[in-house]
């Protein structure tokens, strides 16, 4: 099998019940128009980070993922980077860690950060597909780029490049990864012991992708993932990422302090997605917020913040207060149509995630704003995304 080489890259709302028409013998008021049903709001989506500086043992990550799963969150994320050790860097490999978490959980989505800049697209697609297989369809990946000379020196294969160029490359990686996932048709595996045939070669496809940055022949060495295409996540706060997010992302984070700013980015991303031929509902936009839930005062004593959120040194907006007030903030931003949900980074992971699940999420569930059970078994199910058709199988059927 070929590898890549670089030269010198909701759930839909339930249908409304239909009532039988009134019998013709019953007169209808001619002057009263039929009442119009109010449009249903988009479903609320919630996710959380399970990062932990200095944590190197599996039980830590399993515990947090199970806690998030108990709260019916869409997914948990685990950050990663190619930076040198120190200043919170030098973490465990996020893909490997969540592959270890997968068999210890049953429904929660698993989204590691994967850097596209110094990673071969062929290897990236195989690793993410493997995570989807071991989790039985719960994998996603957050695309990230590496812009520093220090990170480039650690790999030693290329110099640092401008962010705009790297995000264009990230889009190409996402494109070729999807092609590689499609390079096996769903029924390509035969596993016929009597004939000794493992695979139907007619249902394996060369992707033959080539750009100025890399080329990939294919096919993949991993069968098509259970979800078809694992979920793609992009932090779309910076406009330099918008093109990639609009074309390839299923989920986008926005790190902004006000619902007005979040809504503006959400509208722009959806407009661009439509321009690329996508359904605007195929892109879920989450407000990314750090949560310090050390305050336990009820809302009656501590009114929810009405102004902009403070910002941390890393640019992540910071909410500081109690779980009840955070529920009010989430309900207000979502109800205003600013975002489709929230991605929470607990400041103190165990404490704040537990208070978020047992307090904030429980209140949102009690108010009927968030699910009380998972609608399906895959991450795409949680997000209301259909399983993509295989491009090669579709083309073959069309040619018949």
C-alpha cells in the first residue's frame, strides 16, 4: 500500500404529528387563519476538555470521560501539540490516550487534537480511522497547525510557514483523509476462508491525490471507518481558519467573550459553508469557554454575568461563578441563536467537570434544554450528522 510523500501536504427535530383533517361537515371559520407552528430551536450541544497537565496515567482520563458520558455530553476533547516540553506542552499523544479511553466508555465521542503540519496525511487518516474502529464509531479529530520554528526544529523536515499557508494545507489534509476513508467501500472485506480472499480488490480505490505540498496514492491500509468519515473539528476563532472550517469542519469552536461576537462568526461560517455547496446545518458552532466553578452560590445571590466574559492568557474566555449561573449563560447564548452549544474547559478538571455535569447539565436537562439520553451510538448521531456516502461507490453506481 502506498504512503504519502511530501516534496521539498442534529439530530433533526422529530416530525410534527399529522392530525386527520376535520370532517367536511364541520364548518371552518373562514376569517381565522391556520395557526403557524413556531420554529423549533436547534438542539443544544455540549462538550468538554479532559486535559490534565502532568497527568500520565490512564485512569485519570477514563474517569473524566466517564463523568462526561454520565452527563450525556456529545464528546470530550484532548489537546496536543508538537511543542517542546514545558509551559503545559509535552503531553501524552492525544490519539493514543483516547484510543485507550475508548474501550472504557460506551457512547461519549472522543476528539484528540492532531497537528497536520508535520504529520503525513496517510498516517493521520489511518490513526483516526483506527480510533473510530476501537470506539465503534465515536471518533473525531481537531485539526491544528504548527507555526513555530521551535516545533519545526523538533521534526527537522521543513521550516516554519505562515499560518495562512498552513491552514490551506490543513484543508488539503482533511480532503485527502476523507478520500482515504472512502478508498475502501463498506463491503470491500470478504473474509472468505474457503477461497482465501480477504478483500474484493474491485472495491479498493486509489485516491491519487497530488498537490504542491504532498501526494498520496492510496488506498488506505485501514478499512472504511464505522462513521464513514470521523468528525472534523476546527478552532475557527481566527479568520485565517475560516476557509478550512467552512469547507471541511463538522464542528467549529469560537473563543469570544460575547454572544454577539459568537453569532457574527457563526453566521459567517455558515454563509461560507453554503457557498461551498454544504448544508449550513452540517456545521455545529460551539462557544469555547474555560469554566471555574469554584463559586457555589445560587443564582438568586449571584446574578449571571451580563457583560463580556474575561479572557485568560491563552485567549480562552473565562467563566467564573457557580453551576447554576453557567446554565443561565448557556441557555441565554443558545436561545439567542448565537451558538449551537458550548465546549467547556474545566479550570480544575475533576472539580469543575463534576460540578458542570452534576449542576449545570442537570439543570439544563431539568429545563428540557439538553438531552437525557444519547440518540444513537456514534458521534455523528450525537451531532445529528448523516453518515456520508462513499464517493467511489456512488461514482461507480452512477456510471452503470
